[in-house]
C-alpha cells in the first residue's frame, strides 16, 4: 500500500525534470537578502507564474527588525605578491562572504588569514558564510588552497556597496472558491546552493504553474518567495490584519537530495497540516522522519512565533545542517536529482489533495452494513490484493461515517491511504449511501 503512487510515473518524471531545469537556471545567480540578485531570480520565476514583486524600503520597521540596505557586488579577489589571483568571486559566488563591505587593501598574510574562512574537515569544499548585520568583509576558499598560501603581501579588492534601497520579495496568489488560505513559502537569499534553496523555489514555482492551469481550488493558495528571516518578517508585517485566514502552511527547502524526507511539525503540533503531512509521508515515503517543532530552522520559526502561531510546518528531504554538502560548494547541481524533486513534488501534491478533498460524511444506512453488491460496489475479490484494499476502504468509510469523523480521521485510524478513503467516499456518496454531515446542519437547527 505505502509504495503505491496515485499519480502516473510519467507525471512525476516530467515534474522532476522541469523542476530541475528551473533550479539549474537560477543556480548561478549571486543572491543575498537584498539586491539585484533577488530581483533577477524573481524575474526568471515570473516567466513561469505572474509573481507580484514587493519592494520594502530600507529602514522600514519590521517588528523588532528594520529592512536592511541593498547590497551590490561586481568584483572581488585576492592577489598574491606576484599578481596572481588566489581567490576570485568570478569563479564561484561562495568565494565572497555574502554582504561584505567594500575593500581595497594591501596586507600581510597573517592579517589576511583572519578574513578567510575554510573547512579544515572538508578541505576540498568552499564554505558559505554571511555577514548581514556587521560592517566587515571576508572571503571563503578551499582549505587545501588556503594551505598553499605563503607568507607575503596580498592585495584585497572587493567592489561592493551597501546603500539605501529596498528589500524585495515575490508573492503569487491562486484564488480559490473560499478565502481560507494555504501558505507555501521558500527562501531565496542563498547564492548558488542548489538544494538550499534553488530546489524549493523551483518546486513551488512549478506547483503554482500547474495549479493555475486547472479549475479553481477550494482553498486560496499563497506562494511566498522571500529572503530568509527578514523576508518573512516583511511579509508578516504587511499582512498582519489578515493572518486569521491562513488554515495551513508549509515552508519548503532542500527538496532535491536523496535523504529523508523530513517534516518538522508546526508549533501547535497537531494542526491539520501536521496530520496531513504525516499521512502523505506514511503513504508515499514510509522511511520519512517527523520531528516536533523547535524554534530553530527556516522561516517556519517566524510564522510560528508566539505572536502569530500560524499552522506552518517545515518540509525538507535531508534536514538542514545534517548533510555534509550543507552550506558548501558541494551543494551544486550534481547533488540534486530530478527523481528526488519529483517525490517532493508528489508529497506536497498529496497534501494539497487532502486539504482540498477532506470532508465529514454521514452514513444514511447505519444499521448494519448496507448491501454493497447490489449497488455494484463490492466486486468479487478472487485473491486480487488491490480489490481487497478498495473493499476495506469502503467498509472503513461506512463504519466511521457517523458525522464525527472526517476522511483524514479515517485514513489515520484505518491505516488506509487517504486516496483510497477519498475514492471510497465518492463511490458511496454516488450510490446514495453518504451525505456531507454539514448539509444536515440547517435541518437540525
């Protein structure tokens, strides 16, 4: 049962390939929490979906924070005393400490070494480092290259600037038949890290494009692409008056590696999104790990801060900070795979199916089991495992349709996939055996 996919293999293969292609397109861009790298990334996503770009002026109060200055970088390198570049931002975005101040200095190796970051335990990788809220500068390089540097005088050049401008984020809304919302959020501030988080941005963009092409959903779906922490705070500060419309939410990152999957529950711990993710992972990825909420991670900690306490969980493949490629140059396009992106997409689609199709049925023939055979609902099993599974789904739905159990309740209690429970409920309703319990409320009143 757990290995069955309710979407065709061709659908998932196509999804994985398209998500990967989009992640590869945005991978080379040098992004930060502000600046043209963010805008360039959003412009690429706009070719897929009609994103609205929001500019929040520098200095805008965002709760306890303020919108930072813009950062722009054009060139950065270190030359040895022979004029040879030993580190060059043009070779890899991670060579510069992100958000570094401008600099042009000559200095001895001993002083320069204090501005260079390496990973001695991973000597062939470049680390990713940032310096958002201090006026300093630095470079990152492979430790094996750092060890080759000799004493002497080095020239440091960083053509960068911080200046008053704005913080930029993107937002796209798919209007549903109700104003109840599902929030999906991905951070877009990391430069040239494929899994963290080109994969999340690309997956949500593909998902939004797909959903736009279909019939309007029941819920309204809001997609947020914002720089980590400060971007979600900017969005929350501009939307505080309407946060009570959010019923479900997911922060997504690290969607493309082969680990996990991993889900971190919302602060509530028992929100609908927590239960729906548990069922989706049980049915599609039984090896998954589900973790309780903690106030460390990605933007879920902003959405779940006590002043908001939104029902938002974090979905990843490998958990942040646990895989050796994390925040290094090894998080490249060879690290992510279309097949892993496809499963991540399928899991989120399954959760959306649960959100869209959950309802609470009432059995109209509750005294004993109704005769299903004469209604064409109970075929001969004959050793067919799939037929037996479908028959059990019918029996579970009939037994739990007392007006108090939703389809999600039934999937949890029975161990049957939500898809089978939903299919069974549709067949039983079509045969006149079930009615939506909510439809009887006016009569009871």
